[in-house]
C-alpha cells in the first residue's frame, strides 16, 4: 500500500479482509433479535484476545486516548505528513518530524496495550517505515473507537475475548 492518503487506509482494510482465509474468518455463533439483542461470534482465540485487549484499552480510558489521538492527529496534519513516507523525512533531514513520528508511535503502542509481537508485526507489515506505522495506528484507532464506545456503554463485551 502506498499509504499516501485516505484511500490507502480503506484499501488496506479491504485487502486485509480478502487475505483472511474463509476458515479463519469470524462466524456468527448465535444471534438474538429480541431486546436486548446480541450477536455472539466465534473466531480464532489469539485474534479475539488481541481485539479484546485493544478495544478494552481504548474503552477503559476513552477520554485519555481520544485526547492523545487528537493531539497526534492534529500535529500529523499540521506537519503535512499525510502524503509522505519516512524516507522523505530522512531525505529532507526533518529531525523534528522524525522524532514526532517515533514518539507518537510509542504513545499509541502504550495506549493500545500492544504486545511486543504486535509491535513486531506492525513493523513487518509497514516494511519498517515508521510513518506508515503511525498511519496504520491512527487508522486502527478510528476503526476500534466505535467498538470501544459500545463496550464503554455496556453494549459490547470484549472483556472475555
């Protein structure tokens, strides 16, 4: 993925969905339409745990993480990093921007309670480009936030994932 704009984020998640083999995709185990309704899914336990940890981390401190995200994202836009990769920053010797990217990644890793394996996977997927990692983490937050809000309002439960 080029990761040079909003289309890259949408494309990334669309491609990731297509790369998951059918036997590894979540399945609806039970569904109840009557109030209060629910959907119970079955999926690979490691994946469920990873999703649960991230959603629970955001849900537990939703205001704090939202503030972190908003601060990082506003600086990300202000510094005009949306159309760049880390090589561009290094070539232009933009030290302040490079430090900002590295610190932002670290803050988001901690906020999402990412494990060292998840951090390594993120590094691998991004081919070591830290600016791409930041873009992925920002996109992950935007995808996880609505689910975390449901959990915070007791409308979803990822605690036992």
